[in-house]
């Protein structure tokens, strides 16, 4: 008897990153399998605080106004 079975479909990176194991192509993989991808690299950079939102500047004469799309 196998320890894991196929569950709900994962539709977002957030949900995938919360999983310890994933099921793909009939096999179970530990999170290290997908954390080794670029996703893992980006996640590590976010944890160290090195990635920031890029906020577009609008030039209004001598004043620069910052515009944020996501808060």
C-alpha cells in the first residue's frame, strides 16, 4: 500500500510552495524536487528580503509621484 495518493489539482505557486510532497506524472516528489527549480531560488531571495516591487514614477514638473499598483 502506498503512503500517498493523488489529491486536488494545484493551481497556484503559493499552494505548491506550501506542500511537502507533490504528485506528478504518477509519482510522489518531495518539495526539494521543485524547490531546486528557479522557484526555490526566488523564494530564497524573498526570504532574505532582496526582492522589491518596482513602482513606476510619474514626472509631474519638479515633483515625482510614486504610483503603486498593488498597495
